[in-house]
């Protein structure tokens, strides 16, 4: 037993030490700045909570994250269903279609959206050619741009857990339900849908948490009104040179993520992997 | 013995991998940092590369300038930039916050040729430019707005606008648009700040881009994403020279200098002083002229120049007549006074 423990420790040590030295320690040092404001130990948090600007930024972040989660869920559900059904070449094509964007730099993908969504870009030209609108629509540097970019980047994180959940559904359950006289709708509602919910919860947690921390896409595709928490943290550092405030805002973000993660583990069996069974 | 050589080896390895840095980074070449684009090109070709050649040293040119990074380096006592091209407000801010070296003017005799507005205890101007009105030729083929008042006139010049992401330049532009005369802009008062905010609220619904990087205005104007925008003069001159479908005017422009500062604790403080003095030498100032982006600051460098060549010289009296000289000390004042309220205004 003792030898086993040493073995485990030795295997874990390199990754653990690296994480501790280059990630955890600097992070703790940075976050501790939040309590060093000259106005008092908790002055930064008071400022964050009292300012209508910062409150609005935080609310904004949660709203955007929730909307992105809802849209990705709506898009990913039918896609995951198809993925779980098809076989052979179609499956290969589709799974690569889902995975391929993950291998392209997020910066490249975001800049591509800038080209597509600009005033005289292909999307606006198509909209005008089809007669939907006479003038170019404002698709860039506002909420629309941010949502389009974030949904595109985060879609795979929703598709994969849903696909995992749908693949794991025993087809005999549906046959049994059919055999026992349930209609298509009832089988869907009472058998299939509940079994995909853990996958949905996994994907939603992923997408929501990643959305909260998104920086590049909102910074490039959003305007000043669609500012989110990470953008605010960067503004504290680069424009105001106020590192205690930046650290306090980071702690607020980290705390929100931690609470959500805890809540998620209650109904998601994280130890069995995000691909819920 | 073995242990000792192991220690030396380990130290060398750690130093090579960047974990430990010698207190005086003599292994690192003299490093100059600027904003990138046309300005970095001008400073590199006119000043830094000739200076390095003259001294027989290696000099690195990097970009972009990031004040927060400078502060972090100084606080961590690991200064990697020896000379930095900054906005003027930082020269005053750096003195107040203590992250810049106070310049020893006895080592920079050429600074005597500078006007007072181009000097600060922690910084000196080595070249000049302006924040000017620029437009897209596809939006206004017959010429765009010729003043900030016209820039604000969205009925006469319809289309999306771009303005700088911070209050800098916008304070001046808004007050000029509101009808104040150039000599009434300073000193900054709370009433004038309120007036500028009101004027910015007026145009805000038409501002689709609050640009933060100098590369944005020429790019967004040439694709037609913006109809008109404020922009840095050198970037517009460079874009125009490359054939971009953009137009601009220096009229009503807000003229400023590019300030050179030395982060506190640089191992090359003396060399940095020498570089500033070199850049302010009349002959070296003249090297800016053929580059046609940013102008000299030393007036002796511009004598006997043809009218078309003197367009870029924002300090030339005939140009300054139609422009406003940005007062950097006042600029730092209004920036500091509006840090929170500016962000609030942006989110309205």
C-alpha cells in the first residue's frame, strides 16, 4: 500500500509541481492584491458591488453567457441526434465538421467573423440582395457580433456531451417503449428526452462557464456597450493601472465559476466524466 | 567539486531558460519599444537603427507600447524595455507614480531646442503627429468633414463614426465641435468636462467603433465599415501612400508629440539618454522628412521645406494655426478625473 502511494505521488509530482509553481502561486499572489487597496482591505469589493457600471458589466456577462448557452443548446440538439444516428462516411464527415473548428486558432475564427459580418461584407450583401433590408445591418461591434462569434466557438462543447449522452441510450429502450404501446411523442418525452438531459447539463455547464471567461471574441466583435467581466479586468490593468480592482474582479469571476461548478457537480457525476451516461 | 560544477550547470540552465535573470541584464541588447505601424517604422529608420550603428551595438525594436507592462516590469525589478515611446499623459503619470526615470537634461543638450510643451521631467518629445479627421472615400467621394463640428453633423455627413476608446482627444474634439475656440479648451474645468460629455452623448448613437489600436481607423475606413473616424495622422499618411480609398484633413486636428521615456531600473539608463539626445539632433530629425508619416519636433529641421512636404509638420506655424496643440499635463488631469464616469458613459 505504501509503495503504491509513493508510486502515485511520483507520477503526479511533475504535473503537480509545475502547476503549483507556474500557475497556482502566481495566481494566489495576483489575487491577494485585491486586499491591498489603500482605502482598506475590502474596499475593492465594496467598489465593485456599489458601482452601477460594474454591476451592469457583471449582469451583462451572465446574460450573454445564458443566451449563448441557450442558442448552442438549440443548435446542438438536432446535430447531436443526427451524429448519434449516422454511421460510416457520413459520421466521419460530420464529427470532423464538429471537431475541426476546435483545431483552428480562436483568433483566426474571430477575425474571419469580422470579415463576414462587416457593413459591406458577404452576409450584409446577401441580406440586401435578398431584399430583407435596404441598408446594411449593424452586425459587428455589438451584441449580435459577440453572440455569433461565441456560439460558433463554443458549439462543439455542447455537441460532444449531448452526442455522448445520445449514443449511450440503449435503442432497445425505445423499442420496448414502442412495443408497450407508447406513441412517438410519448417515447420521446418519457424515455429519450430524460436520458439526454445529463448530456445537456454537462454541455450547458461547459458553455456557460467558458462564456463567462470569454475575452478575445467580445473584445474584437463587441462594442463598448457589450463589455463583459474579462474585458473589465483588462481595462483595470491596462487603462486604470488599478491592479487591486483587477484582482477583486477576478476573484468575483472565479467565485461565480466555483459556485456554478459546485452546483453542477450535485447533479452531474463529474467523476464519471462529462460524457454523462 | 562535482557538486559545485553541478550548481554552476544548474544555474546556467536556469538562467538560459529564463528562470533566473542576472541583476544587470547585460546579456540582453538595448531595447526600444513603440506603438508599431508607421510610427515604429519612422523611429526605427530615423533614430534607433542609425544610433545602434553609430554606437556599434545591437538594438532591438519591439511593439506595442503597453504602460501596464512597463509598470509591471518596474515593480518586479525586471525591466526589459530601456526606452519606450509613450503618450504624453504617461510622462506625467509616470513621474507621479514613480515608474519612470527622471531625465538628466545635462546628458541631453539637444533638448534645449524643444518648446516647453514638449518637455516633462520624465519624458521628451522626439517626433510629432496629430489625431485628425479621416473619412472613407466610398462614403464621401467629394471630401469628408473639415472640422469637428462637421464631423458631429450626421445629417450632412451620414454614416457610422469611429472615435478613440479613451477620453483623450475626444475631450478636445468634442469641445471644438461644441464651438469653443482652440485657446478656450484649457485649462480643464468640471464644466468643460460636462460639456464634452454632453457633446459625446450626442454623437454616441452613431459611433459604432471606439478604436483602441492605431491600425483600426485606416482599415475600417477603407473597407467602408466606418464613414468617418478620428485617426492618427501617420497611420493615415501611410495608408494613403499604399493607395487606400481614404481621405483626411489636418484642419482641426489635435497635435501631439511622441514622448520617449525610460522605465525606472533599466540597465541602460545612460545609453537611453544618449539615444534621446541622438534623436533630437537636427540632422537626425531631418531623417523623418522623407518617411512622410510623423514630423520632426525640432523646428530647425524643417527650414526651407516645400509647402507640400510641410503638410505633415504639425508644428509648422502655418499648420498649427488650424490645429490644437494637446496639453498633455491637462490631458492627464481630465483622464484621471473621469476614469469611472467615462466607462459609465461608454455603457449608456
